[in-house]
């Protein structure tokens, strides 16, 4: 089959396996929506070994930066002079600037992957009840985004690699 058909079949097969894991044996520790973010980032960054490395390192870096920002936001005093929304905005502004400037370090140069990790973290924290709290952010359990989001993002990179390798094996017709 041609490469597009092979990639389509391989992504479908791996997505089915990932779904089984997310709703079955890894339920609660593997968030499939986070995995698909890094899976797509892997392909967007080129689908190579270098893309896998950059996606893994930078997406987890984004999670760590976002978790720090979330902790700072969770500790904002309700009676702060500038108000909670303004202070939250300032914290996000400075942490995103710092995260992007970190791209001067070659290992942290894949800004899109860092931003995706940062965004996935806040998606999890803001959309899941009771997660944006210092108790969750300082706990090393599976509620902590450094654990659950990083694990899911890293597994997503693995899914991307697996789907690329399976597609290569299924490809029989040169494009």
C-alpha cells in the first residue's frame, strides 16, 4: 500500500490500542488526549528520532514550567492589590516568556512542543475539578500534572514512533 494508506492504517491500529489502554488498564494514569498532542507534535516536528527526542524533552519541560506557574497562581492571595485575574495573567506572561527564551538551550529548542506541554497542563488543571491546588501540585501522586501529563505525553511520543515504524513496514508502493 502507499505511504498515506499505510500511515492511516498504522495510526488507526495504534489509536485503538491506545484507547484500550486509556479506558482499561491505564485508566487514570494515561490521558489519551494528552498523548495525541505529543503524538501529533512528533509528526509535526518531522517524525524522526530527533523529533521524538525534542518532543519528549520539550513537552515535559512545558509541563514543569506550567506546573510552577500553576503553583504560583494557586498561592495568589484573594485580596491581592491587582486582583486574581491580573496576577494570574502576569504569572503566565512571565513563565511563557521564560519558557520560550529557554529555547536558547539546544535541548529546549522545540518551542511548539514546550507550548503544547504547557497548554496540556493547564487544560488538565483548569478542566478537572479540584486539580489547581497546592495539595495536588505538591503531591507526587498521579493527580500531579508532572506525573500524569508527562507520562501521557511521553507515551504519546512512543505511539508516534510506533505508528511511523508500523507504517514503514506496511508501505509497499513508493509514492
